C-alpha cells in the first residue's frame, strides 16, 4: 500500500523550524566561506555540539547542505537562499513566519475556527499590530519579510501600468519604501510618499536614498485609521486591506476617499480568491488562513472588493492579474 502524501503534510512543520533555527543561528553565513565541522559551528554559535550536528544533518535532508565527511558540512546553492545578502534570499520570510507570534497562532488555529477570533489575540491578549508597535524587534521581522516580498514582486506588478501621467503617488502602509522606490524609478517625473506607522517607515528614507529617488520621495508616519496624506492623485495599497476585517478596511478606504483628488486613482494590489478554488490557489488560501489566525483580516474575491470599494465611495474599474511571481491582482478604482 502506497504511503499517503498526507503524512508528509503532517511532518511539514518540522522542516519549517529547521530552516528557522538555521537562519536564527546564522549557520548559512558561517558556511558561506567554506566547509565546517559541527564543533566549529557550535563554538561560533554557542550551541551544544552533538545537538547542532543533528540539525546539520536535518539541513542535509532538506538539500541546504551536503555532508562531505562524517563531521564536515558544505553549503549548497539552495542553502544560499537563506543568506542575508543573497539577491534571492528568503531569510526574512522564514524569520517572520516561524517567529513566536505566527507560530503560536497556527498552533491555536482551532480557537479561531471555533470563535472567529484571532488566535494571536487569544494568546497575547492584544491585536497583532498593537503588539508589534510595542515590540519593535518583532515588527522588524514583519517589515523585513514584507520588504523582501516587495523586492521580489515590485517590478512584476508595476510592469504594464503607466504611472507617468500621475503627479504624486502615496503608498499607504508602504513600509520600508521599496514599492514607492520602484514606482519612482519607473516614472522619472512622478513624486512619491511612503506612509506607515513609525516602526514601518524606519528604513524608508534609506531605501529611497539607495534607489536614487530621495529627491522625489517623502516619508510620512502616522495611522491610516486616523488620516492619510492629502493632495495626491494616486493612492496605492499593497497587501494592506487583507490584514483587516471589512470594518477596518472600510475605514482605511474612506480616509483615502476623503482626500483623493477628483479624477484620482486607487490602486490596490492583493491576491484574489476565486469563486471556485483549486490546488493552484494554494498561496492565496494559506495567506487567507494566516490572516484568520494572526490579524483578523482575509483574502477576498473580486466581487467582495467591488462591494467594499462601493461602500467607501469608489467604483472598481478593472482587475488585472495575476502579476509578479506571487500572483497579485491590480484592482484599479476611481471615486464614485
């Protein structure tokens, strides 16, 4: 009798934590200079040698390392994806998804399924973003993951849209400024504003400077539940609305509606859930469950976004996608 693939799914949380441990300990950076022994690595990471040897063997099983002698390990090309400075790094995503908050929330998924409440708030006594505002070291993990995802997808989701007729673009919830920087590079006459909480925009100025667009970029901190910067003819929301339930998402949209210029554009980049799902929609569906346990938000269908926009005073004009390597859809709306 063939072994069920469901067993591999059940074992799947273990490889995730193996990756997280390797990233947390900086093993990949240490191995980047050449093969090392478990004792050498244990001394540099201040870990228990025999236990670390077992982790290294686990990394071999995942293809991140090769074992060249009984106690000699070498980094593979795949393992290099965990390096901080690798162009295709996934380290920040691993560090966030496997950190204590998301990890414990998934462990309490039944609470969310039984009550509709976030497992995070059940475990920590406060909402996820409230907790992150009080713990900047954890917020840094989220910001790193979002910045990495944006770097991976920005050009792909910007391509095909002409930003040049616009005057000023405000990226609401724009984090470290990566997305605005790409927009400004694509449209040399456009000005951009990165708007987010203080912990979110802490690295935005440096990002704009490194991209060579600091002369056209502005960084503003604040809460999009209170207000957003005025006077722009385009407002961008990328992976923001899915963080929130309909009531809070409407608050964000209505704050934009109050200040957007007549004839302005609202550009929302999210993953859509189709009316009938298949295995091909795995990433969006996993993200939807992550929002259930972590933030109280959700991934939505095109019809649900259309309705949300209408309640906020916008009319959905188009939905274009999938864009980029993560399958985003660009939802473009105008003031009703």
